[in-house]
């Protein structure tokens, strides 16, 4: 393991000593992919490798790997299976990242060496094959740049997305409902599983609060970019005078930790379980039995409820899942003191706190105030086209952390 760490720290190169940093320093012009220029392809690949390493915090990975390797070599490690499993998983994860980045470098240099050899031997067929392989690598590594954005410990997890109406009464409740629909459509467009866990309807329209569960690869990694207050400016459909109104809704995203992660132990004696009749739109939707469940964790005051399942047993199980995630999140907050990725409360839902503005009048635009990323088609955003905002934020936040 220590041998591998030393190899990972060493900079790979071509047979004549050309490295990734050397390629970047040469400032080779990067043309479109359809241009048959090996230096252009090599420069694009080198830039991608450099970006991936930056996002992975490469300089921190090697010493971290060495530290974890020493832990794994301790004779008494498995006396605590839970701790040992965590160390083993983290070691394997870092090892996989390092090997993947090194493999890209090795492949890049092999193709460059083959192109140079083909030209020396006037072998046009070999040169063409190597050029095509270099182009394929250039395309493939662009996809890996995205994966490097999702390198957080909990990023692969499913998650709960919670939306709560802010100041503004019926206006904000209607807006909160629109925001929740936006996330449902976004999740469905990525082929994630979506299930409504909790929904508290507004008196006249919309929702006061709602929670959905989103299942899929890296659901939390993507959705964490949405944490914060969302502001809407529009002509109110509830105002007979057709005046312009500003509404707010707040979004929290909670990772659902898998079996491999540590959970806060919740004792049955610490729970207050209440049963009530589920609300609905009337008619067949009104529950005539007390199947809805609300659970309160007495030591922390954290609550969760569910009324959307068919039975009290199912509602209790769903509510417990939400409660466990909220208590776990509270503990992560306590340990990290203040971590922007894990927002426990839905607060500051008002002017000056918004992360994004959705303007439908007097002009049409959606702008993220953290990154200045904006689009002029609000309808597409409200239909779930959020990836541009999410990727822009993830990239900017990683770059900022690296600079810091």
C-alpha cells in the first residue's frame, strides 16, 4: 500500500519526459474535436486531468491514503468492526480515485508515444488508430470531470428534499408547491425514484410544507446544490388588481445514510408517536381512520410525519426514515459546527437570503446569485431543467474551496 502511495505521488510522463503539467505549460491551442491535431487533443485531456485532480484535492489524497493504510495494518483494527468497515471503505474509495486518475495519465502518454512512433516509422494506419484513441479519451474524460464534482462522503446517497413556504401567505404557499413540482420533474428527468413522504396543504392553495424522497445514484450529490431560499417575482394570480408580488420558499436537502454509515441510535423510549386522520382533497381522498403518523424525537425536538401510505404501519416506517435522517443530520451539524452542505433548519426565508431568483414579470429570467448563472427561459427551469444551475454551483464551490 505504501508502495502504491509513492507511485501515485510520482508524476507520470511520456518516454521523452512530457508530463501533464508540461503539456499545460506549453499552452498548446485546443481546437474543436473534429480537428485532427494530436497536440490539441492532448492539451484538452491534460486540462481535464488537471481539473479532476484539483476537484479531488489530489495533494490531500496521498497523505490521507497513507494514513488510512497505516490504520488498516493495525492488528487490533477489527476489534471494532464498525470503525474498521468505515476505514476500509474510505481507503478503497480513495484508492479507486487515484487509480482512475493515474490510468487516464498513463493512457494519454501511451497514445502520444504511439503517435510519435508512427510518424517516425511513417505508419499512417497506426497514427490514425492512435489519433482516434486519443479523441475517444478526450470525450470520455469530459464525463469524468462531472463525476469529480461529486466526491463528497455522502454524495452517492439518496436524499429527502424538503420545501417550505416562506413569508407571503397564499402566494408563497403556491410558490412552494411550484418549487416542489420542479424538483419532482427534475428527479424524474434523471430517472430517479420519487416518493411523497409528507405534504401539508395550504388553506387556499399550494403547500405549507412538503417532503419527497429521491432515490438514485448521487441524488444527494446533485440536490445539495439547491439548499437555500428561492425567490419568485410575478403578477399574482390571487390579486384581483394584478399587482406584482414577491414570494419565497426554502429548500433543505438531507442525505439518507446507508447501512455503511454511522447512525445516531434512536431509542423507542425517546419517541412520542401520535396518530391522526390524514387530510386530503375530499371525497375518496379523505382518510376515515387514524392512519397518519407523527413522530417526535423528545431529546432533540425533531419531528417527522407521513400520511401518504396506505396503512398506519407504512406511514410509521416512512416517518421513522425521515426522523432518522433528520437526527443524523443534526448530529453531523453538531460535529461539523456549521456545514453549508447539511442545512438542518428552514430559516431566513425572506429578502436578502435567496440563492436564486425566478422573475416572471416585468422580464423573464432565472438567476443564481451564488454563481451569476442565469437563463432567460423560466418555464424550462420550472419544468425541471436544473442541471445547468446545479453543475455551475458545484464547480464554483469546488473551485472556491481549492482557492481557499
